[in-house]
C-alpha cells in the first residue's frame, strides 16, 4: 500500500507545481488560467505534463528569427513605395 501513497503524493506535487506555473503566467487571462488549472486537476498526470510542455515550448524564443509578417517590403525584400 505504500507505493500508492508515493504515486498519489507525486501526482499531487506535480499538479501543484504546474498549477502555480500556470497561475504565474502573464500571457494568459484569468479565464484561461482557471480553465487550464481545472483541466490539470481533472486529468491529473497527462494534462499537467501536457500543459507544462506546451507553455514551455511557447517560452522558447531562442530558435526564432525576427518578427513574422507584414511591413513595407515585398517577398524579395524590396521596399514598396507609394508615389
């Protein structure tokens, strides 16, 4: 019966850590934080790891280049001018 206590303790610790991690994020509004924390507690192990990996992947900005999207240049880098 002791192994089950360790498993439950590990799942509780993981859920608490991920819940705090989600609650401290600045890029989520209150509803998103609440919904994700509820999901973590409804589907304990899988949701906790999945949401943590998802947010960790969003925080990794080291592989990105510059900003994406528009601007006054066309696809080959030539400035478009309006005469």
